[in-house]
C-alpha cells in the first residue's frame, strides 16, 4: 500500500486505518501545516472520533517526561492497547535536538504496529499548536489508537493548556525540584489528576511526596484527590502503578460525570480557538488588500480616526 504525497485525506485515512504508517504521518503533517489542509483532514476524521482517551503529560524541562512516557507505553502495551504519542517539541523545528532526543528515548517502540510516536514542532503561525494538537489527537483516534499520550513541557501558557485539556493530566516533578513551588507557580497544581515524582532514585523523594501531599490537602473544590506516584522512568519502576492510577482516574471521571463535563468544555474552547484563528487569517487577508491601504493612508493623513477606519474595513 502506498500513498502519494498529495493524496486526498480520505485516501490517506483509509490507508492509515489499515496500518500504513507513512499515510498516518502524512495526515499528521497536513494537520501540522494548518489552514485548509488541516481542515480537510478534520472533515474526514470527524465521523470516526470519540473513542480514544487522552492523557496529558507535563512538567519542567528534563523532568523525565519522555522517558516516563516510553516506560508507560511499554506498560500499556502489556495490556494490549494501541497507543499514539504526540511529543510537543518546544524548540525550533530546525534545531531538532529534542526531536532526536525523543526518538532515541522512544525508539524501543518503533517496530510495534500498535504504537505511533510523533514529535510536533511549535509553529510560528496563528492558532499554532493549540489548534493543531487536538486535530492531531483526533487523527490518532480515527485510525484506532485507544489511548493518546500528549507530552508537553510545563512552561508557557499554551503548553500547560494543552496538557491540561486531556481526559487525565499527569504532572511530573523531581525530588527537590523547586520545592514543588515551581509547579505551583506554573499553574500545574490545578491541572494535575496524578502527580509523578520521577527520578525517585535520587535523594529527597520522601520530602517531595510529603510537600505534594500537604499542598493537595489544602486544595478544595474537587472530589478527586490527585494520586502521587513515585517512578524511576529509566528503569521502568512505578510504570505499572502509574498505568493503574490512570485507569483509576478514568473510572472515577466517567462515573462522576467529570469526563463528559471536561470534554464539553474542551470542545467549546476548541471552537473558540478555531474561530479565532479563522478571524486572524481573515485579518491578514484584509491587510494585504487595497481597502486596507487606503484606510491606513487616511489614518496617517488624519482624515479618519482609527476606530472609524476599522469599522469601515469590517463592513
Ligand atoms: N536518574 C534518573 N534519571 C532519569 C530518570 N528519568 C529520566 N532520567 C534522565 O533525565 C534526562 C531527561 O529525560 P527526558 O525523558 O528527556 O526528560 P523530558 O522531561 O522529556 O525532557 P524535555 O522533553 O527536554 O523537557 C535523561 O538523561 C534521562 O535519562 C530517572 O527516573 N532517574
Ligand atoms: Mg521530552
């Protein structure tokens, strides 16, 4: 089965659903490029989505998120579920260091047909990642991945938002790492359903766990008390407990109604972002037109006030 570079999304999707990984990669590239291409993919995946459960994994740079993700994937595969991974690369697509790093750490899974790992680079243009990531997760859902793991670095509003908009969110910290104060500052305390204290082979694990427990005991408003799991990702230690915790949170969230509530909020937020990005694209289009040039001349010559000019353009 082959798929040419400019193949239609529907053709690519059929191929991807029957196991063609390069077709899947092409669909994700279309999503990454955004605009009309992303839209054409969303049109064909739409009818097939809604089955996958998403898990956001976030934390400070170097906390061990990719290593942990890899050990979690190994654990999930022993339960025989199909897993897609989106590793969001905060660096430029041209330096590529982190992309290579993630490949190295996750390459034990490359020969497994039921695992698909993709790095997505931060894009400069409007809408960017926060529009592309949910689209990409839907592609993985549509091709039959039962779980989609989304790794983002926990700095920057967009990245934290992306991880927080999952069915279950995992926040990774390290022993002594910024006394967990940093996690608090970055807004990670509120989005965590599960805390992982990774690098538990290092000193200070007990203190970090009790710091977290103390902070969590002060937290009010949610019925779910986040679980705290210790892991040594490099050795796979704690991965089975983490997988269990994820399933436990999933059961709670489905039976309490939180699952549907979150999905509803998420869809609404997504709609808002898409409308925003379409409006922004419309502004760009306007800005390259004749009417815009005339309006700016009028403003410059003080013939028109900027508000009146803007309203004129929108009409
Ligand atoms: N000692 C120890 N080292 C670990 C553990 N987990 C990960 N590491 C190491 O920590 C370093 C960073 O791991 P990554 O998995 O790349 O961390 P990351 O959070 O994905 O990093 P970024 O994506 O760059 O933010 C690597 O050298 C890992 O081998 C652990 O449990 N113990
Ligand atoms: Mg990483």
